[in-house]
C-alpha cells in the first residue's frame, strides 16, 4: 500500500461497547488488529481495533475499502500490518 492511511478519530470504550452490542462485523484480522464495520443508526462505519491495548479507531469508508482489498486480493501482509500500525498511531 503506497499511500498513508490515517484514522479519523479514536472511539471511546463506551461507544465501542454500544457498537458491539448493536452488531459489528469482523472484515478481517491480521496480527493484533481487527478491521470491523458496524451500523450506527442509518450510517455504516468502519473501524480498526488494536487488540494489544484494546483501542478502537474510526476510519473512512475509502480507507476501509483499501484495507479489505489489500487483505483479500493478494496484498503484502507485512506491509498491510505496517499500514494498520500507522493508522492507530495517527491519532
């Protein structure tokens, strides 16, 4: 992945628990990271969850698409892991 992807914001623990209760889908996991989506009302949102420190970050739909296609369409897993690390450190 050549472009640098970033998080929009860090999601509070309370908001993450609310999203989890209303239903999240795991799109993929890689190492300590999970990429998820969830519905909040009428809006679908995408997230990167860092299982190490248990922190969650909202990402935009284009970033989510780039991550999912890199994972499922033969992207370099080490490079994808580095991108995920960059995303969680960007906020």
